[in-house]
C-alpha cells in the first residue's frame, strides 16, 4: 500500500494538532450559539415592544429633548439611539441647534441620521419629530445661547423637558424611566432630575447584554475655575457606591442631563446673553432653580450615558481665539456672576433666599464664590449640605446607607475634566 508513514516522533505533534483543531471548532460553535441567542433575545425584545399596547399618541405625555450640537459628528447617532431606545418614540420631540460649518461633512445631522436609520434602524425615519434651528459655527457662542435658542424657537408645549448634549446614549425605555423617576421625587412638579451621566460605552454595553439599569451617578464639587477671575465652582461626577432606593436630593445641576416638567422654562429660562460661558452654566442654573423653589435630585439609576472624550470633534472654544470673542466671554461671565446676586428674570428667584442656597450647596455666592460659613470642601459639601434625616432615610433606607451610597468612588468624570 502506497503512502507516507509518519516517523514515531511526529505522532505527538499530530495529536496536539488534532486537539487544537477540536478546541477551535468548539470555540467557534460556542460563538455561533451565543450570537444566535443574542439575536433571538433582541428579536423577542423588539417583538414585545411592538406588541405592547400603547395609548393613542394624542394621550401620551409628550417629551421635548433639547440638543445643542457644535460640529459634532456624533449628533446623528444620538438621534438614532434616542428614538430607538424610547418605549414610546411617538411622544418624543427633539430640538437641535445645529452649529456647523456648511463646508464640513457633518453640515446636516438629519441627513446622517437618515442614513443611519436606513442601515441600522428598526422604527423608520423619525425626522418629522426633529425640529432644527441652524446657526453658523462662526456665530456660535457656547451652550447657553444654543440652549436658549432651543427653548425660545423649537419647544412647542410638550409636557416634559430634557436637556442633553449631542453625544449621548440612552437606556432602554428611557422615556418611561425618566417619568417614573421624576414621580418618585417629593413634589415632582417642582423637581429636576440631574447628574453628570457615566460613560456612554458602559450604558450601551449594559443594554446590549440585557442587564438591569446601571447604578446612577451624582455630582461633587471638584474645585474652582481660575481662568476668568470669578473662581466659580467646578464639578465632577461619580457613581453611587450603593444604589439608593429613590432619587437622592442634591444641590447641583448638569447641563448634559436634566429632566423636569416643562413648566420650569417659564420661570428659569436659559440666559441668551452669557456669551462663551461654559463652567459657570451649571452652578448658575442650580442657584436659580433652587431660589425659584425647585429641588434637584440625582436619579438612583443611570438613565443616559455621555461621551466624555472630546478628541473626535471640534469644540466652541475654537471660537474664542480673537480678542473680540475673548472680550465677549469676560462680559458673559461678569453678567452671570452679577445676576447671581440679585432677583432677576435671568438671575435668582424670590421663592428662596440666596442664603438658603448657600446653606444647601455649601458655596457662598458673593465674589469670589467660596465655602459658606462653617462649611468645608469635603465629600458631603461636594453634593451640597447633607439632607434632613428623613430625606436621607426616604432615599436610601437609613442614614448609614446614605453615607455608604456617597462613599468615594475611583472613577470620576465631568465637563471640567
């Protein structure tokens, strides 16, 4: 019989090769099975969502989402995720202030959104639910002007109002979850959910795996900005060390995630005249909301995720290169600080005093902002003065659980990072 005969010393290598091939085949089979299981779970979720009875669109509580976008290629994917993850996308309306260079590839986020829908969408094109205000990138003056333009020109009477940035991801049924979390707050008509969201990748990963909602986040004081001379407080976000049982009272506001009843706009609108203000936006809004009788809460669950890296996109700071723009920026900060010391349509309210906000936040409003009398810059001042014992017990079950929930976490994120 013709053929090759292997030398005895070659036999072990033949055995090893066979074992490796069998191992690779087993791994490949497991990957194929896992892929089909994930696809089956996804299909079941989509089928359940389609089958779930919904009230008529006219009876749904509508939500308006404000999205300022400065030359951001991620804006289109934010729109896709916003509608795809909503439990009732027909009740969601979006206002986008597009601040783009007409010559750039991202000049039309709606066009990029339509392309994403064609490739990846399951709902169809929701462009009729998106309202756009266009502003040349050369006329952009930062987030406060953009958010003000959206409030004044794109909002159209929806019941709830949500502020996000143009690089945001959403948990499944985020619309239902936000409304439910707001209702768990005392006096929900005067409550605002707000926090620096965690990583968009973490939220997206948890949703792909079908995990429960990620643990929520809250804000701490991290320092002061030194660039303008006003030394306004800056913040950082971190994750609850232990999930509270309901939204936790806090003293601070995040522009990249805030959810409330839309009636808030009539009392605490964004100031359109604070050109190029960035780090002062959130402290100003916190003080204004509190003195107008609103209470801020950090949700116990993560409801959105945020893309914190900025390397992939330009920012409006490129506009502050000229002496004229720098002068506008300094005037904007001076106006913001001045209005933090008086009752004014774009300043403090009359429902609570500035002294009450100082006690609540631990930050003095007089220039330069400093720790309030008797307060130190420590963990609890970082989230504002500790709540009353009954508030802490309601949110976490006990005072000790409240302290554990705010324990130092290793990961920090924020707009000043």
